[in-house]
C-alpha cells in the first residue's frame, strides 16, 4: 500500500482520536475520508492491523519527524509559517500503556515474562530447569492480591523469586545454553531488574534492597557510584549498596522497560506518573495559525531544561532559527540563556529564578552588592569590600564563593538584617560566572516590568495547546509501548492538531461575504411593532 496514503490515514486518525479499527472503518465507509484519500467509492479499504505495522515502520529512525517536517515545509511554502519568527515550547506528562506495579509484583512479573519468552525459543532447555512449584508462582500474571500477606512472608517470597531468577540467568549465560537466549529482550530486562532490586552481602547471601522511602540524595548518588554488592574495607556490607537506583535508571515494569517513574509539583499538588514527557514547539506569530513544528519525546524523569538542546537541535535541522523562543521557568536558567545564545544563536524569553540562598536573607539581596570583576571582589551597601572570591561548585556547576570578613560583619549595624545570624559569622554569597551573573541580574530586573510581562503573556497559549492535544486528540495516554512508539503517537497527534487548526483558520480578507439570515414572519411583526 502507498506509504503516503497510510501516513495521511494515520494523521486523520489522530486528528479525530480514533482507534485503529475505527480508522480502518472510516476509510471503508466514510465519504469524506475517501474524498480526502482519493479513493473510489467501492474501495474495500484494508485491515486495521496495517496501521499498527505502519506505526512500527514509522518508529524506525527519524521517519516520524520527517513526516511532520514535510507538513511544515508545505506550510512554509504557502506562507503560513515563518522560519524566523517566534516559537513557544511547553511539556506535559504522558502515561505509559502499562499497569503500575509494586516491587514484589515487579520482580515476579519480570521473571514470568522472561519465562514466557524463553519457552518460545528454548522450550526443551527451559523444561529441564523448571520445578513443580514454579507453576504456582509464574503460570499466570502476578497480581497484588495474590502475593503473601505480612512483611516477613513477603520478604521470603521476593527472595525466593530472586533466587529463581538468578538460577535462570546463570543457566542462560552458560556455554551449554542455546545461542541467543541471553540476548532476548526479556532476559536482559530480567538481568537489569535483578541488579536493581537485589544485592549480595559480604557472605554471598542474596538480599532485598531497601525501600525507596528511605533514600536521600546522598545515598542515591553513592548508589550510582558504587557497584552492586560492594562492601566496606572491614568486610561489612555497604549500606549505600543496598538501595535501589535513581528513577532515571530503575525499570518499573517489564512490559515497557523504557517507561520511567517521575513526579512533579504543580498548582494542584504533587503529580506522580509512569511514562514519558512530551515537548512540543509551535509558532506564535500573528496573524496566522499557530502550527506545531516540532515534537520531542523524553523519559519522564528528564527535566525540561535537559531537553532544551535537543529541541534547538531539531529546530535547527528543520531550518528554523526563531528570533525568540518563549519558555516557562522549567527551561530557563542563566546558563541555558548563555549557552543557547552562544551555540544556536537563539534568544530565550522566560522567567529566571533567583538564588534560593538570597531569597532566605531578610535584608540585602545579591543585587544590592557591587561586583568588581577585575579585582574579583564584592562590596556591600555599607562599603565593606570582601576578600577575593574562590571558585567552587554548586549543583555540579561552576560558582564563585564570596565570604565577607567576620569582624566587619560583626561590627555592622545591619548584621541581623543582612546575615540573618547572631553568632557573628560573615555574609556568604554565591555568584555565577561573569556572563551568567550579568544575564541573571538583567533578566531579574526586566521581568518585574509591565513591558516584559506583556511580551511573556504569549506563552499562555501553550496551555491551550496542551489542553487541545490531551482532550481532543488523546495525547495523555500512550497507545503503544516503548519510547519510539510513543514518539510516533506524539508526532501524529501534532500533525492531526495542525490539520484541525488549519481547517478552522481562514486567512483574513479571503472569506466570502455571508448572506444575512432571512427574517421570519414573527420577526417582521416584531419589527413593525417597534417602529
């Protein structure tokens, strides 16, 4: 079948938020679809499974992005989209097409999925390893209500499941095992889940890793830096090695190994989900339609600012170099503004957050201090000059640490309002490198003005785009599993939203004049009475 025709069917499918069966039925029965596709009235259409197979082909490489680029290129040729205009970007959470599992369900369901795939490729080999009690534990999908009750019983169950999984992995990695078994996707997921959820102590005993609720930033960072099961110098188990990894690494379901757990704080409270994060960029020049020109799909834990370079790279490859890129605070920092300007030549418009340490001070803010970049010093509003600052790191980025003399701060009349302490310590301020610090000072001053607020008000249209794609086109929930398949859905949703927007947008001055609606007999009687 024609790929172009299937691509158009897929775009229309997501424009009307139809399932594969409904889209195939529309091709077979609806006159408007036949007219749009150029089909004969008696064309029988195709089986709905063709759309699923076509989606798998679209997920290979950058085919989905190229489809959206073709649409945008035609709109540029028609004069509806500018390549050097304003662009705005926002993200939203997308739920994976999986059920949320607790850790007990995860390890057991992962082993069951691996056994199902191994039975297809090595049935006789697997039959020699399976025991009778495995049928009770892994013959059907694992559910929470079927797990043992009680803490000790549940721990014993997950340790037994862990030993069974390690037994399968050891056998699969032996030389006598049939070739290719260890490379099966389900076996690789089983191996990763066993590493993430179990560990070996100094005595070689299999242990269950600590729960997520006991983790903190220090222990999670130490977990990534240490190997699983690492012990201290005296042979005792290292507590940090008994913790599960960060959410960016942890597999939460064997049915979609690329889906990740994430959470974010919103105005309505804290939101948790398993899935992905969708970033969509659209034009916002007036007059003309707002067209979605690029879509980026990333794992859920990846923050907005981490996807900024990927967004700009995609826009540049499509020939877009916006004069201004409007973003919310999740994408904007002085570092991102400086890097984007230097690397891509694109100006960012968005709110910059102030230094949280400065916000805690009741008195003088960082902007009240005078910076001497040549002498590497800082002068407070009372005229006290600090010693030369020292280079340091803050959240992994270069920072400048400025510490005022204790004696000068102790004798200052504004000590309590400035330092916020009573023990006589000097004021401690952290500065950004010179380019970033100048950007922060400038933007913090500008974003308090009405002119800046009026310019940034155009960003509110992103919320309407999110609402449209979620409620009208079904963006919130994935139809297929995997990051690449989710990206295909997001691109087709964007193309379908563009179709709807273009159909509702009539260029000014070209709309034919409408005939006035004729008045009814009763309206004529009313007109006589009023006159």
